C-alpha cells in the first residue's frame, strides 16, 4: 500500500483544501464559453504601449486584472504518446503508464489539466476538478465535490487510464482506492510557483510519454515570462523605493477565512515577477497562515492582491474595509488600492503563467487602460 504524502505536503494540502472549499459554488469565469474576453480593456495593445503610472504606489482606486483569452493554446496540434513509460513520482512511487487515451489531471490550482491541454493532449482529458475553468475544459464532468474533495465513484465512472494529481486535494483514501483499482496514479509536487512551472510541465510530459512536447511547452512558457519580465522592467519605477509594496490576501468572508500568503506560497514569486516588493516575505511571513491585524499593519502594503470571488465574499472593497479594519489602516486601504483577478487564473501556474503576469501588471501599472469594460 502506498504511503501517505510526506508531512510537509500533508500540511500544505490541509491548509489549501480548507482555504478553497467555497470554490465549489463558483461559476465558470467570464468568457469561458467563447474563450475570448472581448470586454478586456487594452487587449489590442502591448503592456509597454499603455499609459502607465509614474508612481504606482500612490494610485488611488481599485482595479481588476483580466486575461485576453481564457483558452490554453497547445504547443503542438496533437501530441502522440510514446508508451509504455515508467516514472518515479513525487512520493518515490514507481508508476508505469501504458495508456493515455483517457486522462484525468486533478489539483488545487487547475494547473495540471492546463498543462495536459498545453501539451496537445486535451482531447484525451475526460473530467476536471473545480479549479479547471478554462474554455476548452468547461464542459467536462466534475469529479470533485464540496470544494476539492475527490469523488472516487465519479472518477471510476469515467474509466480513466491514467491519473495525474498531487497532495493538495484528497482525501488520500480515494487516491489509494484508485491505485488499488489498477489505475496508474502519478502524484506530483503540490508546490506551485513561477520557478517550478517548467519542472511540473516536464514531469507531466514524461508521465504521459510526450517529453518533446514538454520541452517545447516549457521553453514557450519561459520565453513568454522573460518577455513579460522585460516589459515590466521598462515600465516599473527604476528606484526600488518607488516600487509598489504588495501583499496577497486570501479571503472567504462567508466562511470566516482570512489568510496572508507569504514566502514559499507561490505568490512571492508572482509579486517579484511583477516588479513589486512582497511585504509578507519582508516581515518574515512564511507560507499560508491566518491573517492577524498586527501583521497587516506591520506589512503596510501599498497594494493588496486578491481573488475576485474572495473580494466578492466580503462585499467588495467597501465590505473588505469594514470587515477588516486593519486593512483600512494600511496605505492600500487608505487608497482603496485593491487588485483582484479570477480565482481560476491568478494562481494557475502553468501554460498561462505569462498571461496572468501580464494581466496583473496591466492592472497595477496601467489601471485606467486595463480591466473590464
């Protein structure tokens, strides 16, 4: 019998699963039916062509980030798996994959399914998790319930020939049930950041027998990130002291959940790529931990990043300032400098990473030229 996930992964899984139970009630993101968000402002112009702020720290008012398209473009039209393939997964379990005709890719961020589609194997995916909301997967049957709880019956009913997952969702007994039924289950790392996106792409590609498509996709993502990083460097203030001090706040008001995401959560790499200062890391805030008023005041961010559904759950910016008085005491609160982005997108590290960074950069540095019409 396969051992349970390592202690660090178990803790991460428990924290993350508890944070996102409310996502089960979320509808698909805007534009998911057509795949193109025609209402996304500034979509026809490059980031460097927009009217950007000289002093982004001082801007007053909220803004939203939106993707020009919520589709995942495959790196090859249709990849062909070279099988069988044997891999050693994140738990040091040796898994042999002999058939990729019916794939399930399930995790907390929706990044594994996006990666499978990006590799050119999207037509073989037979179901989805709650976080997988991009256009091509929108009509696939859900195999998670009550947030990110795996349904063994629902998964087995789809007759998958291979399952890719990680320890960010569970329960673990369902993973064991699936393995004992004879389905190859490849467990990948639950950690997500811009730094390990290429590693995850490579691991998924190797498990599905398409290493060359994995190499091409990883190179495409890195090239796009490098280009966006260069664009941000052109528009961000040259003096580091003038760059926005940013904090990622996770909120589910209806469940009373208020978390600050800090060092090692993935948001630190995102904020750094955006040319900002991650103030949670600056005050020594590691991982994902319940928010305290003291920490918020000590961090004193110029800008707060949030998920759209989270902001809605507290009644928008007005509700946020009312429910969490400590936010109102920060520069971000005083200036109503809240930037939100779809729950399905903002932490969906994978093939869309560069597009997410670009959209957030527009909302931060060109708030009047980006967002929704």
